[in-house]
C-alpha cells in the first residue's frame, strides 16, 4: 500500500531476484477535493509500458486498474509505478502473488 502518491513516480512493486510477481489487484483512490489523473506503468529495462495513462479519477472515487479477470505478470527487476497529476493526491492499494 502506498499513501499520498503524487506528481513524482511512486514505485509500488519491485520484483526481486529469481521471482515472478503477479499483480492481482491495483486500485488508485483520489483523496483530494478535485479530480486527478493517474498513470500506472511498468518499467522494464529502462523502458516504460503503460497500463493506463492520464486516466481520470473523480473526487471521492477510485480507479481499478487491475482486477477481476485481468492480471499482470512481472519478472525479475520490473518495477510497477504510479504517478498522479497533483501532489499527495492518491492512495494506491496493490495485491500481489509472488512465486520464487
């Protein structure tokens, strides 16, 4: 879980050596009094791969990026990151399954 995610990328998951991580849930919740936008992406070998880019999260609302039937599999050294359009504007809850 990450609190007060904002305009700087927050690394919410980093995959360790000899590990495969499956993201089974990821929720971005707006904690401000204004709409925000959110980017969620995976950095692999210094390249960013977006799951969502500039997605609007309404006041009092949340955005389910990964859940239900969708899963995201990450490999060693991958980093899952979240960034929003306003400082300290979102809480991020991530559920993972690690296989070593």
